[in-house]
C-alpha cells in the first residue's frame, strides 16, 4: 500500500491528506458540539426576589453557572434574597452561560455614627435618615441652645461621632429648649373644689386656662 501511495502524483497525496484532515476536524467539531451542546439556547428564569440558595439551585438545574457579583444591604427588601440578576429574566442566551446575581445581606453592615451634637434638630433628623439610622426618641432639656442637639445617645448611653454602629440603629437626641418650653405633667384636679384646684395650680406655678 505504501508503494501505491508513493507511486501516485504528489498533489494527489496532498489533496488526500488535506481531505482526511478536514474530515477529522469536522468529526471533532461535531463531537465537541454534541458534548457542550453548542448552539443550544435557553431562556433565563426570573430569580429576583427568591432566596439566594433557591435561586442558585434553580439556575444550576436549568443549565446555568451562577456567580454572586455583589452583596449589598437594604432594609426595604427581605434579607438573603436576590435583588438583581444579569442577564435579565426571560432573556434568551446560550447554554452554560453564567448568570450574575446581586443579593441582599443577611446581617446589616456597620456604619459610622454621624456628628449631630450642635446641629439644628431638623438637620440632625435629615442626617440620621441619610445615614440609614432611625430616631428612637427626643428628650428636651432647658438650655440656651434651644432647638439644637445637645447630646446623641444609643441605648441610653452617649455615643461619639465616628463610633461604629449597626445600620438601622435607633438614636435618641437630647435637644435644648427654652425654660418656658418645659413640658409638665397635667395634675389630677378631678374631685377638688375650684378654690382647692386654683390653690394647687398657683402653688405649682401652673396657669389656669380661661
């Protein structure tokens, strides 16, 4: 057979070799496409709003790779769910495509406590909101800095600016007030005579309404 091949013209052997190489290449590519399902397309399922573990399980079951692209936190959505996905839901993509997801953290992050002392109350409330903190209570204390924050407290203890505190924590603000703005407890006058009630009010420096 070797003698038969060598007796043929060189160009015939060359064409035969090229044809054989192309045949092997074609068979290889067909086999590779069959193994990898080349050319197959799938519709991306909607996993936004699902628990992260359930979303990953569903995507992998349908032939997708999954990569957690980012982990953020928001208190407007349930913790541990998928907030965003890429490609978008119902997109048509090739099989084995990677789906990138952004998930909501299970635990709120730690943030820095802003400096509120000395600020006007309305501005301090705005700063609290911008820093993802909430108002627990306001306590008014007579002071010449009326309307300004005298002290910021967390769990009943003064907290310094830039201290680490968890996102969503509740802050109490001690606010200055004029002496005449002090709140008083309304006395129990029911059962007293008018004279007794007036005497009691005068004794406690409480005016009688007209």
